């Protein structure tokens, strides 16, 4: 086989190592010999979420991160609708959902914030979805959030709930305005001075 240049990015090295290790363990348990170099490359591709090596080669490489824009170059934030403003009020300054909204239109918007915390390139076990959702809310009902993300076609799952994926949904202007406001709220909190630390220094 001729030289094969290949550039890959590991969005989650632990997940990659687990997937590759499990594939090799399954092969060993079946009494098969160690994989050849081409087959091993296919295992690597599948651990990265691709069908095979050819699919990995054809995948578009991730774009390099762009430098942040200066404040004066940023586009003006989208205006928040009444529902988006109510949805934003359901989150605390840490970005965690404080309560499940009563109004359906506000619920839908809040789900976009949760959706944004998943990686579209990854396959998640149910336990991993649960951990993300537990960290994203404060009132202890991750099962409802998981179910609603699936019902609203923001996540998809296998029938046996063994795998979850983020769907490539497209938020409308109302949801994009909420996501922008939610991110600005988090940035403001990170940029704010630590008053407790300042009081201790005094």
C-alpha cells in the first residue's frame, strides 16, 4: 500500500480510545487474528464515527478556529422576542436551566440551548447524554429533558437507547437570538470580577 497522508482531529480522545479498544477486544474475543494495517485503519475510522477509511478520507477536515472579532466588528445581536426573553429567564448566570417552563413555546426555545451543548460529530451513550443534561439544569429531571430533545427532533436515538446523536437542526431567528443572548450571559459572568476574592484580599 502506498503512503497514505491522513490528518485527523480527536474531539474526544477518551471516547476514541474506548471505541477503538472495544473493537479490538471484540475481534480478540471472536478468536480472530490481529488486524492488518488496512483493517486497523478502518477500525480507527469507525472509532472516529465514520463508516470506513474511505469515508474518513472523504470527510471534510474541520475548519481552523478563526480569531475572535473585535467588539466593533461583531454583528449586532438579534432582538429577543417575548418568548425568547422568557426562555432566557429560565437559566441562571451559569447557564443552567432552573425549571422546566410551563409554556410550550418557551420549552421549545429552552431545548435549543440544551441542544447546543452536544457535539454533532459524536455518538453518545445514554449515560453520557444524562451527564450532559444533569450538568445543564438544576432541578433533577434529566430524563424529561432527554425525552423532549428526542421528541423535538434535536437528538435521535437507536430503538434500544444504546446510541444518541445530535441532529443537524437549524434554529430559526428566534432561537438564534436566544442562543446568542445565553452565550453573552455566560461570557459576562466569566468576565465579571470575583467580588468574593476581592473582599478577601481587602
